[in-house]
């Protein structure tokens, strides 16, 4: 084994002490969690046990504090079993009434998914669709709202994980509010890492899950919703299990979930929230992910790869790189060789250009990303790849 491979192997071994893993998940999720988060799942909880009821209450309090640093009293956290998409579907179904209409700002797969959810729910929706490397045209959003009084709600994605683009959520919020509509934010891949104040934005709801930037185990979603908005949502949801109004009322009444709660996931999530706080809450987590992202982009650019996005719109969450044009570059071989070294990356989801993605989030340190760069350099050497630039100069048409 050469020097680089030895260093990479040592890095994985060191990380194993911290995470219990023999690999790093450099993906959009599920992500690398700490060993202590996983260890929190080693106990069974009774769902009616007062200690568990208090654990649930504390999770909900902590999530409101993260979502609405100012004006937290105006918001409630309603958790729901399942992945992030369950929480999105639950929120749209509960908040947008049968006679409402949703405008979705689409610049990637997660915006598209909200349109699909609305179709399934049989609710009215319209989309403004942009290229995956472009943020929404705010003038167009404004004129669409002004021209269509039937639109009652707007849904926007904070960080569109399809590309890693950061959408201008504060600007979107202020114009949605100026037009008197309610904003629903999909903050799945940014919540807990990128600053967002639901109260100051303001918005009606922020939706996220347990397993992304808060570094818990997957299995629980939640929405942080304005209390005065949720109070008016009785009977809106066409679903029994995904009715967040009913979930909220039931939880307020006895502190319990309506149906079997994901007890182990919640215990892990509670520990993850304690660790998030210990790292310095949102600013602390942002700092580490920012460093991860800087090491990643600088390292990849040094190897000749080209990121899809300019710095100004790149969120420090996940980075999309153009697929190299060099015929010796084969993504599957690249992926497999990196995975064998302990670094799991992610295929691209873009329609605009062939690409792949590397995540900056999860229980991963800047040094770990540095070692991943060493591993990538070695894999490229093994494959005989000399040029990592995209096939077409500039890539995106
Ligand atoms: C991950 C993610 C979701 C939800 O995905 P699940 O696979 O259902 O957890 C929704 N929106 C965004 C922006 C995401 O990154």
C-alpha cells in the first residue's frame, strides 16, 4: 500500500471510534451519525412512559427553538412518522385547504415532488419552474402572485438538494408576505445548519426531518407551524395518518403520539439535538459544514473537477460536480473504488448535465474530507484519468 492509501485507511479507522462506521456517507442522506447517537437507540421506551413523554416534549421544544429563534411562542412543532417526504405531504395536505391553491417554486426534484404530492392530494397547484442551476426569478414570482388571486400558499425549497443550490428564502418570504400569501418552506437539507428564522422570515411552516443536518437516525419528519395557521386547519387533510392538525391536537391533549411513535429514532434524535447544541447550535454546525465544503471544492478543483454552481449560490450542504469528459473516467468504477476505500458518494440527479454529488453534511470533519480528496486522487491515478474537466467547456448549456 502506498502512503496515501495508508493515510486514508487510518482516517477511516479514526472515524470508526467516533461513528462506529467503517465508511463515510458523503451523500444527501441518510448520513453518518455519531456513535453516541446510535448508542441512544439501545434502550426500549414505552410510549406512555412519563420519561418518554418528556423526551418527546423536549425534542419539540428544541426544534421550535432552532426554527424560530425570535417569536418561538408563535410556533408549534408537529412530528410525524416516516421520512422527510411524509412530513412534506402531511404539511401540504394539512395547510392547503380543498379550496386553496399552491404555487410551487421548482428548481429541482424536490420542488417537482411537491407538485406530484398536490396532484395525488387532488389539490390545485401551479409551478414556476427554473433550471437546476438557477434560483427563482423573483419578479416572475411577484407577478404570478399578483395575477392569480386563487393562489393561497407558496412552497419553496431552502437548499435544493438536487444540485445543492441555495434559494433566496428571505427574499421569497418577503415578497410572498407582501402579496398576502402563506409560505411553506422545505428546509429538509438545511435545517439546523443554515440560518433560518421562521418568525422573522416570516413563514407559515418549515418542514424538515431527523436525519440530515441534525445528524439523527432516519425515520421521523416534522413541521414547525405557526399556531394561528394550524388552528384553522381542522378537517383539511384528506389523510388520517398524515393529518398534522389531528396529530397536534392529540399530542397537546396527552403528550403522546396518535400512532406508534418511532421510539428509538426519537431517542437518537434527542441525543443528536444535545450534540447539535454542544457544537454551538446552528452557527457551530454551519461553521463545520462550511469548512467541509471549502476543503471539498478546493480539493476537487485542484484535481481538475468543475462544480456546477458558482460560489454565490452554492450551499455548504452538497456539491454537484460535472462528470469528467475523459473517456477513461467511468462513474461506476470511480464510485466502487471510492466506496472500497470507505468513501460513499452519490450519483447526480440533474437533468441539465451529467454529474455526481459529494455531501458536506453528517458527522464528518474537514480532515475526513481532506482524506477523501487523497482517496479520489489515487482512484483517478488507478483509472488513468488525466483530465477531470467536463466534456463541454462550461458544461451546462
Ligand atoms: C431529503 C430531502 C427531502 C425528503 O426526502 P426523504 O427521502 O423523504 O427523506 C425533501 N426535500 C429536500 C430538499 C431534501 O433534501
